[in-house]
């Protein structure tokens, strides 16, 4: 390929490098773009369902996706024996825990997990904060959420065979369900601010950090475009006067 006094000369190493790196950059961009689209879909679902009338949770097994982000009401009682604290939860730049307590649905052996909100760390990680849990029957309300489907952990969690473990790094619903002696609904209720027994409840929007994912996608796609342009520009070499004369 020739353009005026320049000829395109594809060199082996730059060509192979470009063919390898560009698809990788594009795949990273698509990954971040997909994450942004997923967050937007969840936010749209939340906006639609959170305006609907509240649904009462009973012992009947729920369809998790159908109840995602629905307003729910449930009557029953807390069981603090199998309560967990989700570690590394930040509120106003302060480290703490989310308090997740099982709630027995009235008139049944079925339970649903309730995220009661954020509490700060104790004096240190060896001293857990004091969590007060009301006794007796009460009615609570909140938004039904789904636990994360994928959990990334550097190390496998400790075995629960030696006794109940209060502090968890992640909400692993499968692990929790296998460890407790009762049936569990597949959703977690984020307790609303009007219900009793809660702590700090500033729940993040589903589309939190969507602009970050969009920005990363733009960067990856931009790097792919710049690499292609760099490859094309550097592959054009000026034709010497001798070559031009011989061609004439």
C-alpha cells in the first residue's frame, strides 16, 4: 500500500503485538460496558418495583428474581443465635459491619435474612460491637434484595464445623443455608428506616459506580483505538528518492 511518498510496510513483531493486544483491550472495554449496563438494568428494575405496593412474605417459597427490589412486609421474630456481621462495610469513611439477622416468619419454620444496617467496629477486631436484638413478635418492612451470585475471596472461609462464626467477609447464601438448621427464603431484606431493630440504613443505589465502569470502558476502547492508529502511522515509511527515481 502506497500513499503519495509513503509506503505501508507491515513488520512482523508490531503486527503480531497489535493483533494480540487490541482484542484484549476491546474485551476489557466490553466487560466494563456490560457491568455498566447491568447496573443500569438493576436501577431501572429498582425504580419500577420500589414504587409498587408492599408484598407480604409468608412461608411460601419465593421466586428470588420476581421479588428483587420489591417492597416487602413480614411478621415474626428475630433469632440472634445465627446472626452474622459482614466485615469491611464502610459508612462515611468509617469501617464497620452490616448486621444480618435471621427472622422467623410467624406461624412457620421458615426464615428470611434481614440486613439491619451498619454498625461501627468495636475497640478493635477482637472486641465485637454489642448488638441489641428485640425479642418477641414484631412486623418489619424493607426492600427484598438478592445476595451476590459470585463471590471473590482470596482464601476460602473458615469451616463452621467447630462452631458458629459471627464475622463473615461476604454474604455467601449457600454456605449460610447449609450451616443453619432451618429453611431460608432466597432474598435478604434491607430493613427500612421506619422499622424497629435497625442501625444505620443508608442503602446504596443499584447503579452506584456506574460512571466508573463507563469511564473504564471508554479508557479501554480509547487505548485500543490509539494502539491501532499508532501501528498504522508507524508502519508507513517514507519512500527514498532513489526508490522514487527507479519507479519513475
